[in-house]
């Protein structure tokens, strides 16, 4: 029973570490700086046409 429980903990540890590494790589690969890309902010005075 202890051997199976040890294997489960090792697998969970590997999964968590992989998620952390992927998150760090994703964070480092995103461009840094002030970018307006991805924001849905309408400028004052701009009317949208709905038709």
C-alpha cells in the first residue's frame, strides 16, 4: 500500500512542477510593456453602429 501511495505522490509532484514550469515559461514569453492589445475600452465620443 505504501508503494502505491508513494507513486501517486511522485506523479502529483511531477504534475504540479510541470504546471509551474509551463506557467513561468508562458509568463516570460508574453511581451512586456504597456500594450492596448486585448483591452475592450471605447474612446469617448466614438459611437458604434448597430445594424
